């Protein structure tokens, strides 16, 4: 780590012009086409001077020192790890995007988030279309406020939200078993404390074994066994992040912005899964849903 | 011993037979176990391959459950490819519930030998519908099917390799066990081998060999017994050798004694020869003066006859005429008696000399038919008395008159009687004793008998049978030759007769000479 710090410091000192050459420090989790799409939307029509740090390329980073020396106007955190790494930055505004977390506990005042999760009302409409009266989900204790909010909204929609609490991913399968005969559908929420690829698989298996449709927060899970999910337009999500960054750089406070829901959301469903479960797809089509490719 | 004989000996040996039995048993056991093991391994290999195909299909079905449920064909194809990368997998196929292939891969020849495993994919991996119903679960959804095919070519190769390996290990095991058996057998039969070596040495006569005893097993106990037996045999052999040495020493001493006796006999014989020569010389020296004495005696006799008338005339003239103090008539008788004594003694001297000469020289022994045994006895007595050594003994004679003549040699028969008389006299005690000689005739036996008896020491019974052996004598030290009775018996046998003995120790001996009577020839008449 010391060697890496030394290398970064030497590079920065050797090129002092860099310290004032960009406006936004972009910190992203990894390199992939998804991030490229999102950043393309972020840079579309705007000409921010950016410096990009890919966390995947470094074992550890001293982002605080970099921000203190470079004095960027804003830090764009792309991804969940980037959001976690930038939480130590207190003085510079941070815009988080492409982070699946339901909510950030004790969000700092310099953080503004462009959320990826569809509004709870959309999920409630979806479960109604699937004919589910009882919807089971597993959440950690950190999502209690979101759970309470969702329960209220579901209740208004005539759906009973059955919540099981798990402290860690290993507890999810056991809690799912406790949902037996108590739920008509499953809801997979982006709770960072328990959601892993194994957790997604556990939800899908439970869905398969008990013939319950699984609704996920990501359309990527449609190939994992989810019956339906809401897909986010990543490029538009980048645009939302750029708009938020522009507002902050124009003088808005991040504290006033806090959370911005995704703007373009499309319902997707897996026809094969629906057929296996014996569920009709027409209600989903009426909700504007489309079959996943 | 030739090679074939040695080979047969080795093959028939106890150790080789045991080793052969061990080796054969080990071979049979090894082959049996190896074949059983190979057969079991082959079955296990095949079961393992089937189980492996079943597990691969199960694993694929489990992994493909969700992708098949979600119609994730890319993941299904990836799973099929991952499964196909497994060893010996030549075909993987994932089909939907309608049997339509969704993903799959095929390698190798389609007509190759395979193990196929088909497995249905359902929504619940934990069992069939009835099992799930018992568990309170809903009926599983049929999602599709997976097929995993394994090529058995490598299985056959593995079985072949396994068979070769087992054969090698079996050979190594057999070899090790055989070597171990040989070493153990050699160690266990070590005492047996030493026993056999010891027995072989003893069979060759070497009883000094002792079999080493290093154990307490049966061969060692037998070896201990054999060692004891060898000790006993060796002791007996030493005793026998000692006895033989003693016997040889005794024989050597006996030979030396016999040699000494023979030499004594030779000396005696030589002495007798010298005595004969001496006797001849003495006869010559005695006969000359004796002849002169006899001539002078005869001359004096003639002279006495001539002067006697003159002496009678003188006596008549002188009544007191005396000669050497005697009266004439007394002196005349004495003179004539002295003259007769001179003549008689000179004749006797001549006769003795003549007999001694004839006895010593052994000459003039022709057989004649007119032998008078009384004359023979008288001649023998003459010789004995002339000997003069046995003056303390009293010799009596009782000669029967009118003995018939016999055929024989007077001198030889005299020699027999002399020998018998000498034996009788020599048996008498030194202070004196009594010997007697007599003659008689037995008409019934048609033979003449001469009996010589004494009251001497007698002859032990064990010596009676040996009396006629040459050189047998109990008085070798006192000059006996051991030839007297041998020669006497020979002479009597030559005359057709025999000698008989009657003796009692301490009481005396009686010897009788039996000589047959000559036919129709009276005694004192020449034949």
C-alpha cells in the first residue's frame, strides 16, 4: 500500500498541472460496458473535465488525499464500492449513481444519490398484476425504514408484505423456508447486507421449488430465474447523474437533493419462467411490460 | 555325485519340499486373490463410471435447473461445455420439457462404446412427486432433461492398466513372500540342516563331530540325543582301541615269550647237540682207558690163574701165608671177585658209553622185530642212573618176564622210556620221591605195556590235552624243552601204539606206553 501511495504521490507531484486540470473526480468500481454506457450518458451534452479512478485497478486508495490535493468540484461515485469508498470524503460534494442499496444509513450532507430502484408503487402494481395477495421478502435490519414504507404502500394496494429478517447472506435460505405457505410471490430487494449472487440463487430456487414468481430489482436477474423485474435505462441514469452534478456545481446543496429516483423504468418479464409457473403474461403486458431478450 | 543325483537329492529334501509347498500355496493364494481383486475392481470401475456419469448428470441437472427454468441458454451451453470438459465425457445434451435440445456438445465418435445417463430436471431436486407430497411440497415442475455420455474406451484402458498393475504388485508380493518364506524356512530348519550335516558326518564314521544345539525344537533335541550317542560311541571306540592296544601288547608279549621259548628250545637243542658231541668225545676218551683197564683186567685174570697154583702151594707150605693181611683162601676169593668187578664194570662202562652215544646221535635206529621191552627199560634205567642227578629218588622196577617181542627201534623206545622216567623224576619233590617202572603184556589187547608212575605233583587237568603239543612245558625255566612227550608220542605212534595218562594233582601221575605185539616173533629171537 505504501508503494502504491508513493507511486500516486510521485505522479501527482511530477505533473502538478493535473491538480487543477479536472472538475469531477470519477470513482468507479470496475471497467465494463455498463459503466461505459452510464458514463456516456453522464458526459452526453456536457463537457466536464474528469479524472477517472477505477477501484478495480488498485488494492487501496487514499481518495481523501487525492481530493485534498486536486480540489475537484465534485466526486462522482459509480457503483456500490465507489459509494462506500467516497463516504470518507466530507468537504467535496459526492454524487452517487449505479448503487443498488435500498438506502444509505446516516447519509452525509455532501452526498446526493441517483437511485436505481424503481418506486415501491410500481412494484405494488406489478404484484397486483401477478395476482399476489401476499408478498414475501427477506431484508436486513438496516432496511427497516424502507420495509416499513413498503409495507404501508403495499397495504394500501391490498397486498400483505411478509418480511423476514436476515443478518447475513447465509441466513437468507433459512428465512425463505419460513415463508412457506405465507406468500404468493417473492420480492428481491437490493439490500447490500444480504444480497449476493448466492442470495439471488436462493430466491430463484425457492421460487422454482414453491412455484412462486420472483420479482427482482434488476432485470439482470431475469436470466437467474426471476419472473419479472424493472430495467433501468443506464444512459439516462448517467444523464440524471450529470444533471445532479450540474445542479450542485451550480450551487445547489447535495443535502437538498439527497435521493433522485430513476427516470426511465421498463417492466421486463421472463416468458419461460411465467409459463413454467403457469402464470399469464397478459397482465404484465398491460402494465407495459416486455419480454426479456 | 552327479548333477542329476544332486538335483534329485535337493528336490527330495525336506527343506525343498516345504519351500515348494509354501511357494505353491503362496502362488495359488496370490493368483486367487489377484483374480478376485481384479474382478472386483473391474466391477467397481464400471460401477464407478456409471456412478460418475450419474453424478455428472445430477450435477448438471442441479446446475441447469435455474438456467433451464429461466431459459438462460447461454448458461446452459456453458454448463454443457463445462461438463463436457470432464474426463471421458463425449456428449452432453440439455433438452427442454418437449425434448428439444437447448444446449449441448458432442465429441468423439457416435458409435463408440458409451455409458449414457439420462436425468430429468424438475423444479425440486430433493425427490419425486410422492416424496415431495409427503414433505408437503407441491408437485414439481418438469423443466427438461439432461444426457451425459461417457466413453468407456478410457475405462477399458484403465481396467487394463489396473490389471497390469495388480499383476506387477502380485508378482512383487509373491516374490517377497517367497523370499520371506525361504528365509523363515531356512531359519526354522537351520537346526534340522545341522542335524543332517552331523548325521552325514557320523555316517562317514566321524564320531568326533558334535551337532551344534542352538534351539529347543525337535531337531535340536534329536541332535542332543545324537551327540550323546556319539559320545557313547566315541567312548566305546576309545575303549575298543585301548583293548586292541592291550591285546596287541599281550600278543606282542606272547610272541616275544614264544620267541624266547623257541630260542630256549633252540638253545636246548643246541645244547643237546653239543651234549651229543660231548658224549661222543667222552665215549672216545673213556673207552680208551676203559679198554686198557679191561685188557689189563683180562691180563691180570690170566696171571691169577697162572700164579694161583703157586700161591696154593705156598699156602700149603706155610699155613700162615697171608696176602694183604688176609689168609690165602680169603684173599683168593677177594682177588677173583675184584677181577670180576673190574671186568664187569669195564663192560658196564662200555655199555653206558655205547648207549649214551647211540642216544645222543640217534643213529642205528632201524626197526627190528625182536625188540624186548624189558631190555629197553633196563637200557633206559641205565641211562637214568648214569645221569646221576636224581639220587634222592627211589626208582623201582617190576619187569614181567616172558614179554613177547615187538617190532620197533630199541633206541627210539629207550628214548621214550627215558623221557617218561625223566618226567616222573622231575615231578618229584627235591627231597625225594618214588618212581616205578614196570612192564606187562595184555593178551586181550595184543599189546605190551610199559608203565611209569610217580608220586609227584601231578598234572593239572587243563594241561592233559596239551601234553603232546610241541614246546609245551611247565618246566621251561628248569631246562625243559617241551619236546619230550611230543617226540615220545611221535615215536610210539610210529610203532603203532599210544601213550595214556592218569594223573591227579598232588598225588602223582601214571603213564602207560602201549605197543602192539609183533606177529609170531618171540622175545629174544631176531626176526
